[in-house]
C-alpha cells in the first residue's frame, strides 16, 4: 500500500495544484469580470407599461460617450453642455444656474422665461435664461439664507435665516418686509399676494395656522395647532378655499385627511390607503395628487390621484401604479397629466426613511391622470436623482433639478 501511495502521490499533487489554479481563476472572473444582475433590454415601447419593484426596468442601453454625465462630469457653473441618449429622441441640457436654493420657473419678474433662484455664492437672487445670461433681480444681499420660498409668479420670495428671522421681498417694488420669527412652513396663494404659515409660539396653546398679506399685514388666525403641527401641510389651494391639509392616523395602514379652510369652512375629509400623506393640488384645485407608503408596497411611497373639492372630496381615488413621492411631480396646465421623476428601484422602507433613496437614479415619466397610462420620457436615462420637476408654460420643455449637484437641466418633449 505504501508503494502504491508513493507512486500516485506526485499525480495527486499535480491534480491538486491544477484544481486550485482553476478555482482561483473562476473566483477572479466571478468577482471582477462576470456580468451582474439581469440583462438590460432595449425598450420604452410607448405602450405605457410601467415596471414594478423587482422587475427588469427595460431601460434603453446608452453609449457612455453620449449619455448623461456621471457625477464627476457635472457641476461646472455656467457651462451649457448637451447630452444626447442613443435613442436620439430627447436632449438633456444643463441650465446655467449656480448651486442654488429653491429654483423656480419664470413668470412675473421673469416673464421672458428662465429660472429664478438664490445663489449661495453671492447671496443674491437671479434669473437665468437658456442662453446662459443671468441678471440679478435685486442688488439686495441675503447672507446665509437657509430656506427660500418663491411665489407662483416668481416675483416675490420669503427668505428664512438660521437665527429664525424671516423676511419677505418684492422684486418688482424692490422692497423688504419683516415677518414674525415664529413663522414656519410658508405657502403662497395662487396670486402671490397672501401667505399662510404656522405661527409656532413657545406655548403650544398659542400655536396657530395663520394667514396674512405678503407683507405681514392683515394677520388672521385660522386654526389652532397645539402639538400637531408636524401633521399639518400648509398648502394653499388654487381656489383659495383651503389653506392646509391635516392628516390624522386611523390605524397602522390608513390616515384621515382634513381640509382646513381659510374662512373656517367645514369641508369633507377623506381616507388615504397608507400613511405619511403628502399632497399637491392640480392647477384647477379640484384634485389632489398624493403619495403614501403601505406595507403592501414594502413601505415604499406610492402615487395616487383623487377628487378634492366640495362634496366630491375623496371620490374617484386611483392608484397610479407609480412608486415615487408627490413632490417629485408636476402637472400640465390642464391638470390631466403629471410628469414625475421615478426612482428606478426604491429600497424597502424608503417611505419611512427617505434618505435611503438619496442616491437612487430616477427616470422621467409622463402619466395620464385620467387613465393611468404611463410612458417614459424617451432619450432620458436615469443617471440623476431629481429634487424638483418643472414644466414650461408651452409644455414643450421639462426641467428638473439634480439633488446632488443643485444644477437644473431641461429636456425637450
């Protein structure tokens, strides 16, 4: 037996060495060269199919030479760089804005179009045009502004500072007004001449939802807040009838939403099929686009549309089959279509902890709110995480701001 093992031992050593080499080669291939995940298919077939969580997203393959820029290719101020996907349908262009707070589309002070934004580098407000030209809306500086709310006409702004002070500024009149330091969560009415906000006094008994003129005049108490201010969304309706929306938990899976009128009206309430309700009004003020998270959707936000005016509040609620937050959407002028930035694959629980989705790339979708029919905005490949989405007045251009860089981009529809 010893003689037998002595004869085959060299062969065993050789075979063992070969096996080790092959195993190491396989591991190297597996970790460094093997393709990962499911194959990416060419699609966007125009039939309105929308992928659900866990399915192949059917995203068009792009050539890295002409696709959207990666993180180290963007962020250079005042460059006007074109990026075109291989579908040759949509063109992405960077709008020449500086790193900004609360950009808004033109109107009023920018009737010739463009963006209005606060530049953190110069402490001033500017409007910028597609040509790359920008103009200061005022010589006034607002050092260290922490938050900015721009009016619907983009001709007024409310500026909040780290010390708690709040001011209102009229770009047409070049005039500044002081607002109460207790003010929080400001919202303009559709004409921009009135505001609603939370008056957060130290004493909870003195905390109220209030309204006033833009300059702080005509101060009115609307509704006591007490300890429930976190569940009040100040959101003035286009009709001017509703100043805020109040959500109240019913159970682990549902909330009841109350419509707080500007004149103490007693509106109907509605039930939402989920929690963390956030809503945005249609331009006519007759419907609400809203997002909630549900256990059935792995606690990811889902998008819904519902009637929200008068005796029709809560009627015709429709699940749009889209997983995103409502503040990543915008309406067309007729209120029948929404354009939304939709994360490609949301992590479980992102409706509870939104920061989980901060680096998830988005795609842009056009959604028919009457039928739920969805089509992807072609030529746009998700290499950005959108913060806000805007639609031009002529509805031919879609804008979005990138959450990482703070820059704005436009897409020809």
